[in-house]
């Protein structure tokens, strides 16, 4: 099996055809020797900020001298990005070899595993074989029934910023969505929560009481002397001073605060993590596709905001970092999102909009999106491909303008390639 064949095999297992639950995942892992039982974890759920928070935690732990696995989704450029050790993505050779090993176990099951279950099983096996000291594990969707939730009590469970997303699968209320995400809280565990949403906070607190878990809610009052620009942020996070974070976006220091709070909980659990690792880890973290500057003249920003909650943070960052400016938005959105609310957030900042259809069966048609914008009085044009959309947006912005590409992580890789191909 080649890497291409392995990826094709994984993609053939459509999750839509399966009932939710952990029984398939447990059966598959048992056939593989339960590699997850030999690993230790930081398990991360939430609505927004999961990827950035995971990247910060992994970078700090790596700077503390640990061998760190990182499992995230989705990918931007290459499928291999989803599984990394110490910042290096899994090789094509290892990807293919692991799937060759997993395939007989998967095909012997009464009900075949889903795509995400295969991906997660591959990650556990890879991290166990490579003897990772700790794995930073991002939830795919929800928490309680997510394939990643077969692990025992993690060293720390983290719940990032909460908002209304995946309502069809997890909702319809904030309490329902939070209950699903709080499913990663295990008996006797340590929990770190972003907090700030009363309805969600009540559910998380109640779950911790039931599970006899220790809850730490992030104290954002520790953040002081914050300065942000298009190169990143500097700030104090008491007792740490003069921290530098190369992730752009006024919301990123809050994600860093969540990560540092999680690391402090790891220290209380016995992990040796000096202050210098926190400082160095934040300074060298890299997480592409989140308020990332891809080009100058014109400035082209790429942001992974894919729901109303994330988009609100992005528009606030745009107002802060580029005050008084209007933007050419390059926009692609999934049809199952709260599209009208997302457009309402963009409308005040939009000079013009170019719409595209991300490469996903869930994506909203570019023409439909253009018509929705036109109904709001926004000048918009639909393009057939992402490269066409990038060219149109850059042309409309002119040399001194700003293009902001957002709405879905699914087209981030295509945006990056199209920008790189510009003259």
C-alpha cells in the first residue's frame, strides 16, 4: 500500500454511514493491542481555538525536553500534517505501513470503522511505536462520542472557547453542545476551561463535580501589557513577563493563556516544565492558517474562522489591527453553518466580496453565497475556482488594499497554493 492508496482507503470510510458511538473504536484498538493505554495525554475539546491551543501546549512541552505527539484536524496542505511528533509530520512511508497493518483488523470488524476512527487509531499506534512521552490530542467533533475519547483519564483535559457550532449533531442548545464536549472529563481528572459562557460553564462545573475532577478556569486578568500587530503579540501573563507569540490575531494571547494554564496543571501533576520552556515554547509556536499573513502588497490574510463564534473574534481582530480599513473578503462557507449570522458580522467591514466553493460536499455554492451578499447590499462576485477567486480578490484590493480569506479551513491549503502561484 502506498501513501496515496492508504489515504484513499481512509477517505472511503464515510462517517455519515455509521451510528455514533465508541464501540467500533474500542474493538479496532483492542485488535491492535490497545496502543493508547501506553500513552499519556492532554485532551483538548471546544468550539474555537483548539488547534492554536494544542500547538502552544505541544511547543511548550517540546521545549521542556519531552517527546511530544500532536494529533489535530483538519489539515491545510498535506494529510500527513494531522499527526506530528516534535513538529515533524508523519512520513509517507510510516503512514502507508501503519494503514497496511490496521487494514486487516478494520476489515475483520462486523461494521467497518469510520474515516476519523481509522485516522485516530493510526495516530495512537504511531505515537506508541515512537515512544512519545505525551500526546496533545485534539477532539474531532464534540467529545463524549468522539473517537479520541476512548482514552483513559488524561493528565489534563482542556475545553477551549465555547460557541454554537455543529448544532445539528450536538445541539440544539448551548447546554447540549457543552455536555457533548464535557464528555472528555474523566473520573479524578484535571480540567482547564476557557470559561466566560455562563450556560456552558454550569455544565462543565457540574460535570467536574460528578466526576470528582479538579476544575481550573482560566484567569484572563493575568494578561497585561498586550500589544498586537501583523507579526504577532507581546504580553505579560503573570508571573511571566515579556512573552512573544508569533501567532497573529488579538484572540491568540487568550489561547496562549489557556495553554499556559494547562501546562501549569501538568506541573502540578508532576511534569517538569521550567518557566523558560513556557517562554521559549510560545515564542517558537507555529500554527498556519489562523490569521496568517500570506503576502504583502496587497496584504493577504488567511484565517480559519468557520463559524459565527470564530468569525466574531476575527472581525474584532481586524478592527484592532487594521483600524478604519475596509476589506476585500475571499469567502467560502459550509452550508450547515449559521451563514446569515456570519455574513452579518462581515457586512460592516466588507468593501467587496469574492465567493468560492470550498472542496467539500458540505460547502455552500459560490453563486448562492454571492446572492445572499447581494441581498445585503454588498458588492460580490462568484468565481469558479479558488485560484480564480484569489486573482479576483487581489486585483480588487489593489497594491495598498487588504484581502482576508476566511470561512472554512477546508480551502486554506488551496488558498495558500493559489497565493504562492501569483506573480
